[in-house]
């Protein structure tokens, strides 16, 4: 949640920061600068988290972004090149967060609880958006240090406090956690198979990049982020220029779609695991269904929002549903990395999120190209059609080529000579908690 608060706060007030400081460079470029850094650390972030642990990597990644967020107003006032460097470094720090979190869940999430645990975690990101959008608008208008700088100070400081808490309470693996019960520790370790893993094998790069299920995730992630980033970065512009909301109204109403998404994510995760646990649907069909819903429904409501004119109620309703229905993806492709390659889930997330970062460059640039000289509802319809078509392509590709089972190149033969991880006393007697778990 802290990382997304920073991202949203930075984006929402780039326009005002650029204008107030008399800078001539386009606001789209300042947004792109973040992604120049963000895209670089995706794949290294996943690999490093798997090899050395996700706790410190994730924590220091957010701390890096937080510190440079705190100094952003000073850099903006001092020199444009300092601001450019600050934006890139913020992206470098932020880039490791999602791959690191997936790598951590690869060691913590039992197979039949993956959907609800991972979706619950990432629901925090949407909640961060819900909080930061209206709060940023209020700080910009009524905050200290001239208004807009207070946005960077408040969110940067909050994330530094979060870093301290994270480092104190989080542990890389269940075996390292000092307070969870022996029953829970044994259940997690046995269900994931950590006892049998032994040393981490080399990353099978060639097999990863030649795997159709991996490419299904990459394509779905790219297509999803095209629509998501387009709305995240340009929804305030649409509400201001087309729907004619002022800054305070804009920030409040721009948060509504993400509030819808936050609520739905938690239900989707629980529902997806319910279908799998009760053997109603196999994992791969749950992932296909959720991804199809999470991409097709946003496409539908996004296109419909272009046909309601300036009807504020319907426009907000359809935009909220477009973003909100995206929550189904958290029971679909966004969990699928851990399904098909648990030991390499961080690397897979780094790869797919690297590709999915490209829309962060292209989406806002396309919006700027279509609207800078002709900012009309007709042009926004074109934007919504393009995003809708990309959504649909991602859904079709994922349904055709995805899988829900661990891939052969991810499995390791269990050597009889390997000793299990010694985390439970030898005389501890238990009943395996998942003997009745269906074969998913």
C-alpha cells in the first residue's frame, strides 16, 4: 500500500509541480521518467528476492522511493536535472517491490490459499490509491509548505515509518518466523514442499522464455496494465477536462473506481480458492475464468463510459465498474506465476511486470497525442476503444494458452539423501492437514 500511495501521489501532482516551477518539459515525460527506472529493476528484483530473500529487498526498495519522494520538492525547485534523476531513482527502488512480494508468497502461501492471500495483499495497493487520491487533493489545496510539496512530505514520511514496522515484523520464510505456531509452520512448509526443495536451482531462463503459459501471463499482464495505467494516470485529466470537476472533487471521485476494486478483490480471492478447495473447478479453469472476467468486463464498461456524454453519475458508475471489475484478475493471471513455477515466482513476476510496465510509457503518451490539441469527448472515445481492444486480446490469449499446474521445468527431483528443513521437533506428532485436499 505504501508503494502505491507514493506512485499515485507523485502522479497526481506532477502537473501542478511542473506548472508552479515554470518547467517546460511535458508532464508525460516526468511520468515516463519514473518508469525508466521502474522497468530496469523488475527482473533483477525477482531473481534477487528468490536468491537472497524478499524481506530486505522489498523494504529497502520502498525506503529508496520514500527518501527520494521526500526530496522531490527540493529538487524540483533547485534544478530540472536533479528532478529527472530523482524520478528515475524512485522508479529503480519501486521496481523490485512486486517481484519481491511474489517471491515471498512463493514461500508463504499454501497452494489452496494462494488466491485469497495474494489478492488480500495487493488489495492494500488499491486501498493506498483510495486514500492517497483524495488526501493528495486536500494537501495540494490546504497543505503546508505551499500546498503541493506537502503531498511528497506526508507520503514520503509515512512510508519511512512503514519501513521500520516492516523490518521488525516480517520474515522471509515460515521457518524463520519466531512466533507462529508449530502447526501453522508445519502446514505451510509441507503444503508448499519447502522441506523437499533443498538448495535453490539455477533459473531456467531458456525454458521460461519458451513456455506458452509464461507468455500467457506476460500478454495478459501487458494488456491489463494498458487499461489500468491509462486510467490511473489519465482519469484525473478526463474528470477535469471533460466532466469539469475541480481539483478537490476530482481527487475524491477519481478514488471511487479504486474503492470498488479494493472491495471486490477480497471477494474474488476467497471465491477463487473456494472453487479450488472444494474441487468445483481446477486451478487452470479458475485462472482462465477470472482473467477473462477481469479483462472483458473492464473493456465493456470503459467503452460504455464514452457514450454517456457529460452525465456525471453514469460516467462515474461505468468508470468505477471498469476499474472495479479488474479485481477478477487477482484470482487469475496475477496469481498464476506462483501456480506454474513456485520457486521462480519472483522472477516470473519480474518478467511479466517488466513487459507490463511498457504501457506506463505508451498509454499516457497516446492519451497526450490524441488529446493535447483536441481534448474532446470524441478523442476520449478513441482512447477507450483502444484500451478495450487491448483488454480483449489479453483475455483471449490467456484463455487459450495458460495453465494452472506447476511446469516440468519448475519441478526438482527429490534426492533421498537431502535432509528436510529442521523447523519442527522430531518428536512432534501431527496429522497432515491437507490429506483430503483435492488434486488441483
